[in-house]
């Protein structure tokens, strides 16, 4: 055990820090609005040009071949410098790992560099009006078109994050209506400008147009739009989702930075102890929990590097960071008191976003079932 | 950055785990409740023979030269079995601090410790030496000098005593005193991690077997979520305990803060797990004949010892705010 960073890790951190401190944009509007999305995209392209967009990817696709530990360091520095949300995240963190594992060489060569540069912007098309937590209840269909050498997609996806601003959708479609629910699904890659696609943005809880419905009416896609094997979409999606959902989507750096901002807020608020002496304890708890997430991650990444499969354990990670995020923001609102509702307070905005954490990427109730059944070994019903 | 134990550390842990699984089953803990000293009988000698008690002493004093990091997994195992002995006080606090630890390492002398303003001392009635604080330095008090008023604990295998003395021998300065306290808090945190694992293991087994409404109760989401929460608390406390052990072993400047984070989360994890596992057992867990309470009561007492969660969070707060 050596909990010091190596010289190489230290040098990488220094490089990240100096570039980010000089380049991170200030005061961008929300990336979940039309105006903000465009400005975020400019930032994403700056990141790409400096080879910071996808540090953990191989160089041939636009990355640096950084180790998982270096990726965590990049993330710590990114959020420490006040870097904005990554509007490219659903492609980079949710689709790309699946492309690396299941894509053909042609798919990798085409999809990954365009994703890294921000040329193609990917939205996740999993949820449907009738398939949320029960994802295998997907009804959208893929019908074989033998003559044309492809598939015809029909149905509706919804709660698609930033769907109105993206160019592409990755999603699961029912390709074999006769098969058992989990077996008849295929993983498709769909350009949103294809004939028959209609995208309608709609507001989220916080008022931003961060959601979209995607309607597909007999949309043709060629055979090379299938990721992995036909009818094996469930396995393709699940093989790479757990770690992504747990760690990659929201790494510790984000919460360490939020906890540090919480300390600043507490220090800068006059008379805060006089109004509620328990606030101090809430602040300290949140900060300790952010540290716990950081060290749990270092332990996990060391295990992964040693070849351990952490699999379903990442459901614990997803629960921990999403509920930590809520606690950090609750503490901040407690410190702010009545000031929290005024104007466009960033902590109130952050609180509303934090409340989505226990819901998206598989609700925390589903994650607790996963932990109980696959980590603790309790019986399914 | 490499956050993993060595093969040697894991092998030694496995050997201690095997010994304790064999020598310290629930029946031994239960017997300790009825023992006059509240102790384990032959288990202590077996640990001495294996070199565990003196592992933290230098080799020329019969020890293995183990650091706190080398000791942390072993200590966790003594928690897993609720070893009814002052293991942390003897092996983690005292042995590395005594000027000559040879007889303590051999298990011929039993040492306990009361630091950090502790009101009472565990197992002091059967101890030969007490490591304590006096005028901000670390001292050792011989048994002959101790005036002990025995006290009972809610954990029937913990024998307590209020102590006074007139004559003590200084064995370390204020820095040594702080370091000894931090070892005690860290060792106790490790035992709490072990106890949390034990309560969870016991309960997972139970809810798989126990049937109501024609199915195992472990198939119900309400039960699953209680236990998932306990497992999450365990998995996020544990890395902070191991990290604090490393920081102490390396003499990191913030080691005390790291210890406090570890003890706070380990105390909270054990307290939460005690409550959830009792609930998942229903009336069975509330029965004195059933073993869960042996581990639960130890968890309660250790969660409050060597600084409870609130005390340690306050210490973190002083460092960061």
C-alpha cells in the first residue's frame, strides 16, 4: 500500500491543473438550455484540442491512454478548477465504454473520434413511457428490412437527457417480439436527423429544457447501426453499464469540489452557528462523506487494476454519491436559510439537480435491490 | 497510488481469522459474560503464541515490528468475533508504546489503557499494567498502584473499572500520548468494521432461511433495503479506516484527522447496522439466547469509546473549518 501519488501521477496532475486554471470558462449558462448547450460545446472542443476531452481513451481515438488513477486525478482537477458539467457525458461515459467492448473496428474508428471532438452528440434512448425502472419492458420495435439491408425502428423514447440538442441516440429496441423480455432486444445507434424521427424537448423540474421525447416512425437504419449482436442488446447494455453508472458518470472529484464550496459557504456566512448549531455538524459530515467516496474509489480502482470484477458493487457507489449530493445541498440550503429562494441561487439550482441523482441511471430503490440480490446474495422474488 | 494490502498482510490476516473462527465462536463470548474477568480463556494464550499480541513490538523485544497498518486487518478480525479481551488497548495502544514490551508481547503481562479522558477502563481488574495519561504525558501504572472500583457494562463480556493512582511512570511525551490515543481510536474503528461485517453476515444468513408468507423474508424489498444500507455504510467506512492506518504508520501530518474520519464513519456504520440487523431478525434477534446481541452490544460500547462519532466529527471540524 502506498497512498502517495507517483511522480508521473503528480506531473499529470500539475499539467491538468495549470491548463484548467488558465482555460476553464466562468459563468456559462446551464448546458441544459439551447443557448447554454452551444457555449458548452465550444468548451468541449477546447478540451478536445488540448487532449483533455477523453484522457482515458487510447491516443488513436483522441485520448492520452491515461490510467484509471490518472483519469480520477483529471476529474479532481477539472471540478477543483470549477469546470462546468460535461454536456458530452452520456456519449463519453455511457456509450463509449460499450463501443470499446462490443463495437467493430469500423464502428470504433467512425464513432469514437467524432464523439471525442463533439461532432456527434449522443443521447441515451432507454426509458420509454412504460419502461422506466422496469427497463426490460421496452416496447419500441425494430423490424427487419431484408431487402434494404437494415432495420425499421418505431416507438417512443422519453426523459432523454439533452435529446433536443443532440445529434444521435443510442437505445434498446425490441427486435424479437416472441422472445422472453430480456432476450429480444437489440442495441441500435440512431442519427436523429434520419427521416421519421421527431424530437420534442420538454422542461425538467428546474425549468430547463433538459428532457426530450423522441418519436420514431418507421425509421430506417442500416446493419452497421447495430452495436453487438442482434437480439443481445440487454447483455450489451448491461455488460458495461454498472461501472459507468457507479463511478465514471460521477467521480469523486465533483463531490469533493462541492464539499469544499460548502465549507467556504459556511465560513463566509456570518452568525451561522447562532441560527442552527447542527449546521456545522452537517457540513463536516458532508465533507467526510466526500472523502469516503474518494478513498473508496481509490480502493476500488486498485482492485480493478489488479483484475477484480467489481460488477454490482458499483450500485453502492451510485447510491452513495447521489445521496451525498443531496446532503451537501441540503446543508447549503440550511446555511442560506431564506436567501436560498432568492433570484437564481446556484445552490438552489444545484439542489434541484441533486434531487435527480437518486432517480436517474436506475433509481436508488432498484440499486438497493441489486445490492441485496447480487452483492449480499438475497433471494429474488 | 496503490490502495491494497500486501500478500503477507492478507496471509497473516487469514491465519488470525482461522484461529479466531475456531477458538472464539459465540459460545466463548457467551461464556465470558459468566466469567469473573469477562475474558476469553485460552484464546488470549493462542494469540500470544501466534505472535499476534506482541506483533507491534520491535523484534528484539519478541515482536514482529508490525506497524499500525500491519495490525489493522488483524484487529478487524478480533472485532468480527467480538473477542472479549482488551485487544486494542494491549496490542495496538500499549505494546508499541512500552519501553520494554517483551512480557506483554509474550502474553505474560496483560496491559489495558485509558486515554482521551476515558472515565473508565476496560478489563482493568485483570490487568497487570495500565497505560494512561497524566499531565499531558503518557504514563504506565503498575497494578499495585491502582485503586479500582469495578463497574459493569451493558456488554456483559466487558469488565470495566474506575481507576485512581498516586504513582505513575512516564513513558512518552505529549506527542506519544496523542499517537497512542490515535492508535486506540483507529484500532477500535477497525473492530467496529469487523463487528459490522459480523452482524451483517449473521443477518444475511438468517433472512435467507426465515420464511413468512411462504417465502424467505430476505426476498422482501423492505428487508433488502435495510441490509443494503448497512452494506453501503460498511463499504464506505472501511477504506477510511485502512487509509487512516496507513497515515498513522507513515506519520502523515494529518493522520489524526484521518483517524477521526475513520472512527466517525465506523461508529455510525456499526450503530446503523446494529439497528437494521436487529429489525430484520424480528423477535428472534430480541431473544437473549440468540447471538446477535453479543455483537450488537459490543458495537454500541465501542462506537462510544475512544471518542464517539460526534466527538470525532468535531475534531475534523476544527481541522477543516
